C-alpha cells in the first residue's frame, strides 16, 4: 500500500473533508472553504489576489535582490 498524505492524516485520527485540486491555488481554495463556514465568502482567486496585494503592500524586507 502506498503511503499518501491523506492516509497519514487519517491514521492520526483526522478526517479529510475537503481536498482541493492541486492547481496552484489549493492553499487559497482550502482557506476560502474554511472561511465560507464562518460566513466569509471569497473565491480562491480573490483570496490569492487580496493576500498577495496585502503582502506586497506590507513588505518590511530591506533586500532588493531576487535571491
């Protein structure tokens, strides 16, 4: 049997109830899904845009190189 992240999680007693597709927005899709349960409605694309914009606007790094 192949050990997958899902099997490891379920072996620890947790249940996977939402597994977004791995399309590069999966973190934002999972976050949007959880916020929806609290009545905060944002699409994964909107979440990504808002978080990236916030991060860029509030960057405190003094580094100017892209390394």
